[in-house]
C-alpha cells in the first residue's frame, strides 16, 4: 500500500517533519484518550498498541530514520519489536516514556521507583512587586517522604515479602471473552498496589504509603517584569511518590493584582492624568504615577483632551533583557460644571476676546506623533 510509509505519522496525527516535542505531545494526548484503562471503546486496546508502537519508533531518532527510509520492513530487519506487552497500565506507560507518575500513585509494576506528582500553588503580588521583583513565601500542602520508615512504608524493624497474589509482578491478568474475541486485561495488583511486595507491618506514621502530607512554605523568587498568570517551577518541591522519596516539581502561578492606576499592555503601562481646562490651555507640570513612584510630566500650553504622552522607559521591566517598557499618559481635560454667575461672566468675556484662530489645531506641526499613539491605544 502506498500509504504504508506515513502510517506511524498518521496514527499519531503528526506531519512527517514533526518535532520530537510535537510527537511527544500527540502521543501523550492520544494515550490519555485511548488507553484501555480509560477508554471504553471496544477497539481501544488494539488502537492503543498501534500508537505505542508508532511512538516507540518515532520518538527514537535512529528508528525514525530507519523507518523514514525503509518503512516497517526496515525496522523488522533491524530487530525492532514493540514492547507494549510489558506495560500493565497507563501509569506504567507514562512512567516508562516520560518518567512521570501520571496517576499520582494509582498502581503499577514500576511504581516503587516512581517520582511523585507535581503540585501547583498560587502567589498573589501587587504590580509594584511585579515591577521590582519579590521573594514570596507560598503555603502548600505537600506529600513528603516519611521519615519514620525512610519512605519504605514498612514499620521500622519489619520487612516485606513477595506479594502472593501477583508473585511480585505488581500486576494481575484476567481473561475475558466477548463477541470480539478473547481479551487479556492487565491491571495493578489490588493486594500490593502494584509494588509487588507486601509489608509485614505498615509504618505507623504513613500507614504504608511511604509519604506523609505536611503543611509547608516554599520560597520563590519572582523576577521583576513577571506577567499575570505566569508560572515559576521549583524543582523537587512537589509531592513524594508512593514509597519513593523522588519528588515532583512545584509550580507557582503568579497572579498580579490589578492596579487601579494602570492598564498593562505587555511591558508597557497606560495611565491617565486629569488637568483643568485652564491648565490645558496655559500649560502645567503634572505628577504622574509610575510603579517606582511619581514623576513630573510637562504639559505644554494648548494640550488637547485625549492627547497621549509617552514617557520612555517608565513601564515594566522586561523579563528578557534589560529593556524597559514605556508609560503612556493620556490627558483627561476637566471642564467646570459649577460656575457662579460672576465666573460665567468672566468666561464669556474671555470667549469674546479669544477668536477662533486661537483654537487652530496643531496636528500638522505634531506630524502625526500623538496621532499614532492615539490610534495605538484604540
Ligand atoms: Zn512511614
Ligand atoms: Zn501484588
């Protein structure tokens, strides 16, 4: 068949020039969907074998090159045999391919040495802290290796013996018959939880789990310029595995509280200042907020409502490199709403003396500078 050469790529739904990361991602998604442990589709078992085989080939650069040149026949000549038969359940597959404890200790023959799950925590900071960078202490509930039994799960001084139910394999098989034929199902041994051995006596602290949940704090250095929703990984601060001291990672999601004075756009900040009609006409100096304190902004005579001034380098620091964002200040011109009769007369006097030539737009002399800034904001 002409399609044979792209079969493995088709199975994973990736292009022939897909990167290793693409292949991994595609396989991971399909494995979650198709594994017989989670899928009830009658053909999930055979489909799952196919994608595992495809992944075994495409994730290995030598095998992939052989397959690209000579197809499956070339692989066979090279002695390649799919290893799917060794995997009891989804956790095993993920542990083997990705080194992770996907199901958080749901059982499997290779569980003993498995890394624990990752954990996620949230740190809320103010915009000023996001500007300077800040050290935060985040409370977490985390499973840590049990000290009493040194993560073995066994009461100190007692041992473990081979599980009689699974003879140490960690998995049990059952055979079922249905209209599609005979199915051999493999699942984690219910008596030993997939470890392959049973404890003489369980540890009194962790009840055989090898890990205990404690309240702790992790310290995280949040870099200046962090954006709302970004995560910081803290290696090895996640959960301990089932009877394993190998811990996962902690991920701290940083939430930056909105600051009513600013709207953030990437590394740039936008703010507004209010000046009176008279100040706008005569020119003035206004104090403008920045995350590092107020600065002066010179407003020239004849400033227009909605005019935007860029203050270079007064935005947020960039996470990458030393460049700073800019601060854009929009002028909001206030018009008096409560005039006394006397003041009204004064204004009418001014109006009578100021002819229309005083209102000529200076847009031309600005040559579109503010114009550009204004349209950038819309
Ligand atoms: Zn213990
Ligand atoms: Zn067992």
